[in-house]
C-alpha cells in the first residue's frame, strides 16, 4: 500500500473532490473526468468501472449523479485500497473489488449493471517506452487485449445497457471492431486539443444489443486558443463546464 509520503492530494472538479494519488505512479488527469461526464447514468442505476485505479472517474460520476450505485474493479491492490480511501474521504459510496477483468471475480460475474465505464491502457503490448514505475506501466500498457475489455464490459451489462470508454484515437478502428460484436447504436466523440488539430482521444459509447445507426459526433474542443502560447489554462467554455463544474457530456443529445 502507498505510504502518506508517496501520495499527493489533487483537486478535481475545481476542488469539489480531493483525491490522493501516487506521486510517481499512475496519475489521473482529465481523461477520467471526461469519461465520467459522458456516462448517462441516473440516480439509482448501477455502474461498474473496469480498471478504476485511484477512483477518479467513479468519484466524479458519483459527485455528478448522487444516488448512482458505484462499483470499481481494480487489478492492483495498492490502487484498489487508494480508491476505497478516496471514496471514504469524499463521502461517496464506492465498492471496490480487487481482480482481473480477464478472470472476472465471482461476485461480479453474478451481477449485471446499467452502465459500464472504462479507461483501458492506451498503449498496446510492446509499443513505446516502458514507464520506470511498475504501477504506472501496468496501468498504461495493456496486458489484456482491448477487445477483451469490450467483451468484459458487455457481459456485465443488462440488455440495453451502455458501455462508455475513452481511448487513444489511433485505436478507434480496433475498438469499433470489438464493439460490433454484441453491441450497436455506437456513438464516437473525437476529443481535439484545439480547433483544426487532430483528435488525440475518442470517447466511444455503445449499447448492448443496440441496433441504432452509427453516429460520428462533432469534435469536443478542449482549448480556446489556436496555439499553446503560455503556461496558463485556456479551456473552452464547455470544457470548463465539464472539467471544473462537473457538468455532463451527454453523447445522445
């Protein structure tokens, strides 16, 4: 487990959440906040996060949707423990189960959910440079194939439930292929850093058993300035609403 000296206390949603994260391990930034904002959960619905890490996405969702019934699955025991502690510190109910989504724990196999959310590792096996920290490396480089994340999500959903994921844009073809096996009504939201810049991330949402038409949505633009000119925040108004004020980012508007 992480010692206090190994942690930082980081503010999310403009300080509405205070989250302990490892100083040198895997650290959440804006991606889990965007993921949580895109999940169309309602109070009373059951939500499972695959690979919850320190709990940032689930806690942002819990803050925005009081009464949502949150469960996280986390492979690394130290991060699972941290997610539990962060949930307690912020007064948000979150059940965290330790385990591997490729070998789903029995108590989760017996349950189904209205929503599944996930921020799978962005880097495929054998790509890029390994991180010096073992926990960060395990969180950012896949050991379980992206298609297996999708299958695990679908299996845990009620019929008609929604799977919401955030991923590197260059892995969108792989992700769409996996999503077509058991789901439909797919929506893709490109996330671009600035106007006229290519999307670096995508949020993808699919419905278990869905038959609706594929929808490619207009890009979500993070920064207002056309170029990065200074070390100062220049978020667009809608990005401020999501990242600072905890507003929703519904893809089905």
